[in-house]
C-alpha cells in the first residue's frame, strides 16, 4: 500500500486527509478548503483505500454513509406505503379469497392493486425484511469502517499541531496576550482545568480536551440497534417465541396451547360499563355505553407428573387471577392477555316434547350444545333421537341443512320423536322460529322451552424469550444516543510562539455556542487575543455578496 | 366553580398570555441588536415573564383537568393536541433562556397558538377511559412522546427563522414559493378554526343516512353545509343544503366537506391579507428576523433535534413498545400510528447522518427541520383522523 509522506516526515496510510501526526492537509481537495474537514479526524477509512476484490466492493457499498442514508429513506417510504390501507392482520376475514374480495369490495380498483402487489401484507414480505436487513448490515459495516480509524486517531493525538492545522480550524485566534507574558500558558492551563478540560502540555503547546467519550456515542447506539435487530430476528427461531390464542367458555377447562402440561379454566367473564350520561362525541358516534372493564377470572392448573398429556386430570392449582386489558396473567415467562370476548353464547337448549293438540308435555330434554347426545330418553319411556345438529344453520342446499361455522350462533336440529303413540317416530326439523315436518303432519312437536347462555373469552398466550435481548439492545441504544446527543467533544489547542504570540484553535463536534462560552471564559482569564469564528465570517460574506449581486 | 370550569378558564388565560407574549417578543426585536451575545432587554424580559405566566396557567389547566377526570389529560384529540402546544411553549422557554433570541418567540408562540386553537375545535367534554387506555403507561408514553415532538417543533421554528432570514422573497424561486406555501398552510389552520367557529355559532347540523363500504346503512351528522354527500345519501334534516356532489363510499364526504370549508375560508383570509398588506406573509416576517445570526439559528435547529431525538426514541418507541407488550403481548404491531412514529424517527436519523457525514448545514438542514415537523403533524392529524387504527381517538 502506498504511503503518504507529510511535510513533517510522518508516513500516513493512503486515504488520509489530515496528517495523523501534525494535522497538515494531505489531499489536494483538503488543501483547497479554508476550514479543515474534521470528520473522522481526517483518518484513512478502509472503504476509501481498498477497492479490489468483490468483498471490498460489498464492504465499500455498505460502508458508504450515502448508501446508509438512502437505505433509511427507502425503509421509511416502504413503511409508509403499508399504512395507506389497513394491513391484512387488522381485517377480520380468514381466507385469501375473502381477503381479496374484502380489498376489492371496500377499496375498489385501488384495493385490488394493493392486494395484488402484496402491499396488504407488506411488513411480512421478504423484500421489506431484506430492506431492514440491508440497513442492519450497513449499520455494522459503516460503524466498523469509520469507528476504528476514528478511535485510533483520537487515541494518538499529538499536542503540538502544524500551523496549517491550527489556522484551518473553524475557531482561531492569534496575537499577543493582552497582559503578563510569562504566565500565559500557566493561566491557560489553570483556566481550562477549571472548565473541567483534560489538559496536556508539551513545551509551549497545550491540548485541552473534554467529553471525548461522546464521540463513541454513535457507535454504542449502533451496537444497541444491532443487538435489538438480532433479538427481533430470533423470533423466527423455534422455541423462542410462542404466540397462540384460545377461546375459553365460562366453566370450561382446556389445555393451554403452546404451554405443555398447563390447563386454564375460565371461572367467569366480566364486562363492566360506565354509567355516565353520554354527551358530545359519544352521542355523535352513536355509542350508548363506554366499556370500563373486560375481565376473565381464570384458574391456572398444572398437570402432575406422569399424567396423560392433554387429559384434564391430575390437575394441581397454580394460581387464580383476574385477567384484564393491561393486566395479563404472568407465569414462568408466559403471559395470558385478554383480547376478545363473545357474550351470551348458547350453552344448553331445553325442549318440551309436546302433543300439538292437547298441549300436554311428555317431558323435557336438555341439549348441551358442546356435547349433544344421540338419544335422549324420558322417564316415561318416550325417546328423542337427535339425527342432526347444525350449530350455525345457514339454510338448505339441495334439501340438506347447512352450517356456516361450528359456533352455536343459530342452532338447528333434526329430531326423531318416538312416543307410545308414534312408535315409528316422527321427524321434525327445528331451528329458531322455524319448524319443518318433512313427513307430513306430526302429532308431537319439540316445543322450545328455554335456553342457558354463557360468555366466552378470547385469550392470547405469549411467551417471548427474546425480550431480555431486546431490553439490553434498547438500553445500549439509549445510552449511546444520550452520550452522543447530550455531550460533545471539545478541543482547544494553544501554542505560544517564540516571540510570545499566542496561537489558538478550537474544535467541537457540536454545540459551538457552549464552546464559545468556554472560550470567552478562557480568553478573559488568561488575557488571550480575541478569537474569530471563520465559518460565521464566511457565511456573512456569502450573504453579503449574494445581496450585492441581486441589488446591483 | 368546579374544577373543570377552572381548567377551561386557565386554558383561556394561557392562550391570551401567549398572544400577548408574541407581540412583546416582536417588540423586543425592533429595539435591539439581535446577536447571540446580546442580553435580552426589558421587552424581552417582560415577554418571557408573560410567556411563563401563560405556561403556568396552562399547566394549571392540565393539572386541574387531570384531577377532575382522574387520568392524565392526553386521551383524546383535544387533550393531546393541547398538551402538545403546552410542551412546545415549555421547550421554547428553555431554549429562549439558553439562547436569548427574541425572534424564536415570534415564530414559536404563534405555532403554539395555532395548535391550541386547532385542538379546541375538537370535542372538549370529558370522556371515560376505555380499558385499553387504563394504564399508567398512558401518562408516561404520551407525555414523553409529546415532549420529544415539541422539541423537534422548536428545531422547525429555528429552521423557519433561518429560511425567513436567508430566502430572498422578492425572487421567483422554488425556495420562496415553498416558504410562502408553508405560511399559507398556517393560514389554512386559521381557516379551519374560523369555519368551525362560524358554523358552530350558527348551530348548523344536518343528518344524512348513507351506505358504507360494507353495504351497511349508517347515519352521518354534518356540522358544516354538506358540499359533498356520502354514498347514496338520504337527507334526514329539513331545510338543509342538498349536497352538490355525491362521493363513493370509500371517501368520507363529511370530512372532505370540512376540508373544503377550511381551505375556502383559509384561502379567503390569505387573499385578504395579501390584498390589504400587498405583501407575501413570509415577507412580513422578514424585518423581524433581519438581524438574526444565521449560524446560531442553524445551531439551535440542530441542537434541538439532538435534544429531542433521545426523548422521542424513549417516549414514542421504547415506552410505546413496553406498553404494547403489557397490553397486547406484542411490542410492535405495525399499527399506522406506530409506523409513523418509526417514520419520524427514521427521518430524524437520516437528518443526523446527513448533517454528520454529508455536511448538510444551513438551508438544506433548515428545510429538513420543517419537513420533519410536517411529518409529526401528519402523524397527529392525518393518521388519527383519516387512517384507521388502534390510535384513532377522535
């Protein structure tokens, strides 16, 4: 590799813009600038030096901050596209065909295109995840590419810098001290120490530095981001993440999906509403009552060892808890969330086997809809055979009753009633407010008597082993970003020339306003010549010439 | 006097203080040479005192309303937006005490005033909290996020001042056009306020029945004369304007009607201002910022973003994730509001990288601060009112 030889005799690696020893400009571009480019301290960056193998090329691509920013912007735009229409997981239809229909019905041709392009499930798409991954790679490579050379040059700082370096800083000052020549440097040293600077002195040169660690803030927060992204990716690893849901009726005990050996019983579902008088917006939106509480009182059981898996026996109570929104039940890393509910689901239906003419009942049968029997025998010997059960009756298709779902929303039955008068049995189709007698006029009918209902809770079970990683990532990120944002790296170089002239230069990576306050204090205390801000002068000149150009 | 009445009066008091404060800050500019080192003079001091009084009054509004409702008043559009305005004033006070630039007040306070006026157009009644909002994270997450956003707002204030100072408004250029457009948008907010107040004073109300996207019949209540009718609308109120156009179900014609009247009123007000003063609005501000130090403005804009970025990350992303994990069992759900918080964050991350590595300072950086604030307002207004999601509260 070529070396760049500085006037001072120091050999710098290729790509260096400011000599690592004395700070003189090395490249032609750098020499043409009035104020030195202090980013990365002018050190050689790997991506700017090698450009040969394919690995170098990939490295160079991802290390470029321009590429990084472009990736940020592309991710930003992609994410925004996903918010134009609701994403699929917020739409309560199940199949792909239904989804497609939903988007075209509700959003017309735009919805059709949106769905066809896969934008309705954008965040799970491969291309979106690749974009995020590329951003992650860019963060890693760019940080290594810039962080290491920066660290080296910050560590190897010289106290004495070349005139070319000093004069090309944004803030400079040169001149005789306004008072007492002998002690000037002592005064400078003391003053800077009072300002909590780290002061180094070599002969007649001083380098005062403060808050150098803030330069590492950006790299620390990038580490945090990467840890966080790794945590997110670990969701895909089996066993790291459980996301299940279950419907549990009151009184029911069921095995918890994704949590082996545990059973959950729904003791009671509670829905509370506010008794406020509706006003304003509430009336406008036609909302009569506002919900106050959704709660499922549950008991968590654990199966004793050596039990048959999945069988609800040998259960040991673990704990009782009232699951509310914002207050999940937590146990051994698992958490149960109140997500949904269904009120008044039909539990049992009770019918009277009634003689149509005399209105006399031969007895009642009670059908447990979760566990319907094939045959119900009454005390007097009469029997009712349940020939068909349709939980969610949706009409007939070619003479056969159909059910839309397995949920008892609209139960319908085919009964065969066997009584002493009708030993052959009479068939009757019974649905809510509908009775059909396919074999002609019956003597008996199943007269609806009453119904028992119960509530049902929709619970979500989550288990996430990646949470600690995400927390660590988040904390590292916050520490890094706070260090990088709330502290800054200030440096002041002071040199006394042989004739007693003081030369001063100052640099900070941000917050020049506070830097100048430090300099004001220093100037006053050590009687230094007044400093100037070269950039402010340049800006003012720029504005002046622009104005002149316009008016003349 | 009940707490809720007291709360209302305190908000009025705050509003008036900010209004007076704006003029006092304007007065502070004319008499002094506005540089970083110069100390604020008498006017500046009075202006600051008045602004602090206003802030304390608004804090009083916030606390009394909190005591009355039993939860932090950040749970609906009115409450959140008002709090956002309050935090902008707080951030301004802190930045003003640090940098003592009166021009900041001339821009920051009117923006806070516009935001609070906008907030007051939404229903102000106290509504009980639905179960998902019953959490102390509501207070923690929303206030931190709002604080972060308002400090980003101050960077836009400094950016705007930079642009007003440096863009030549007499010249036809993209920059002068867009700067005047930003001013015009501010007038549109005034238009919305004037339109709402006018029709409110007239007690205008018209009910329509319509067929929605899922072919269900619903009713919609217009509080402004219906220019656009909902899909297959049927008039339910008598003697009300018959809509001029009927729109498909996908578009909420009622909201579009509100937008129409706001733009109409805003444009009329804007044209009147132009006719009376014979100047662009941006030009009217220019004498106030003539002596502002550009380099300092650029630095204030950058520093505000640096201060806001960690706070915003904490409030809008990290606290949001913790709450989402607690309430729904997943820290991230790609809800539109979440996505737009992420977009805001990515935007400011891009800003910081452009500034650090590409050296984007001055004008470019000033424009970015303005665009950033527009993204925040988009997330507040459009995402809440137009895009449906878990965060739509009004």
